[in-house]
């Protein structure tokens, strides 16, 4: 029996959520809701839907993880089938099959559905790879439930109400690290795109300032008065209401975009502030890095105590357990889950705490302490 299956078999279903909460997992696919809140309902579901869609045309995180960490994901799925689910359905895009999906298909011995064969039969068990057409749509969780699971959700319904948990691939990679390696979530894959000299695909510590990412993409000058930065991809992003040096990468940050302010204004949808600039640039035709080519080592990180401020009132910010002057090692817990829906936070770098408030914890790298 593999180490992965042994590790997962040792966890009782109610403990999955506790482990993920203490490891600080938040959805890496966009909204950033605490992951454990879905897994608290594990006994109500029998199916896991893996969002492997790469829901923006300039994203490669999930495709790269599926190809480069095939054995890790296959082992996780194998363990989860034995312990938690009757079936695991991986929803990928049909045009990605040849270049990105061969290894995962082989390693999982999956049943394959082409787009015209969907939805997946209710009688399927084990691992299924369900390919969809090459479309980019907002609200991919509900879209996939309809296309792949054949479930149309209405009102305030959630996938768990219909027997499913939906997670994207990067989140499940973090689930693997928490359940098998006992490691917290302290790093994020992030793209940098838009008005930058070079598109970048980076691995960064949580809380890395936007200035460090922009510099890695060749933007060493200050943003012009008519430029803004956005958190998210071309079809689903929001303007960042902070200077680049004051915004730290969050567990939900998939991409930083630099865009012209007038383009953003013209493509802002409704009162929620979502920006859709898919039609404003040839995103799929531009040159992209398709693998993380650099792991940044910022001198300072600012770790948010709530992954998505839009959820405040539903999600409770983490409670700091460190004070200014504390020396920390990477992965050390710095904030515990508060009452209500809340997760832990951990140090993404070795360093010294230089700031603690009700929004974030700032850590500055100390080379005397650094081992990362």
C-alpha cells in the first residue's frame, strides 16, 4: 500500500475538515472560500468534481500540476476513493487532451467522456475524466455541475446539496500536502500578464508584494496614471484598491493584470466590480510561460488574515498568535482559526514579524534565520 493511501486511511472522515482548517487551505481557484467548509459535509456527498478547466485563457496552473505532479494526484485520488468518495470526475478541456492529459489518463486508468457524451452517467464509479468544449465561462463551478454532473443548481444551492464537492486542481494539490505531508498552504502559483514586457508564471510565498511580481515580469517602472492592477484573469478580475507595494498575494490570487484604466472602466460588469476583458486582447495568442519558471524570494510578505475580504461577515479573519519582534520559520503558524468559519495562517518565509493588525501580519526576511 502506498504512503499516500496509508496517510489518508489513517484520517477519519470528520478529521479531514479539521486538518484542512489547521493547514490554512482556501480555494485556490478564484473565490478563496475556506476549503474545510466543504469537507465538513463529507458524509453528505459521494462525488468529487475536479475543476481542471483552467478557467482563463492565460492560466496554466492546473494543466501543469496535472502533467508534472501526476503521480501525486493519482495517489491522492486513489486514497480518497477508498476513504471518502465513490467517484472522482476530472473536468478538463477537450483541446488540452493531447498536450496535457495523457499522463493523468494513464496513471488513473480513468474512464473518458468526450464533450458530446456528457453528462457523466450516475452509475459511474472510480475515476472519470470528462472533457468539455473549449469555452471560458463565469461561475465555472455551477457550469461544470450542469455540463458534467447533469445538475442545474438554483437559488442558494451548493454542490454539496446535490452530493458533490467541487475543487480545483491547485487546491487539491494543497489538500495532498496537508493530508499526506502535514504541510500548510504558504505558497501560490500566480501569472503576471497584461501591460508587462513578459508574461510570467511564478511560484511565490503568500503575501508577496505585487511590486515583486511586476518586477519579475519586467515592469520596474511605476504604473502610469492611466494604468491599474487587477487581481484575477481576463474574464474574472477585480481592480486592486491599493498601491502595488501594499498588495500581498492572497491564497486566491491566480493572476495579476496590468490594464489601462479606460479599458477596465469599459469592461466592468454590474455593481460588483467584476471586470471581463476577454474581448480586449488576444490572450490565447500571446506568448505565455506554461511552467513556473521562477520561485520568488521576497524581502517582505504581508499575510492577509482573510483570503477574500468580500466574504467578511460570513468568514471570520484569523486570530494572530505572534507579536512584533517574533522570529519565525517557514510554515510556523502565525494566526489560528477564529470562531466561526475561519482558517489558520502560516509564515511563508523565515523572518521577523514587523507588523500585526486586524487585517494582516507583516514578516520581513532576516538572512540570519533564512533556510528557504
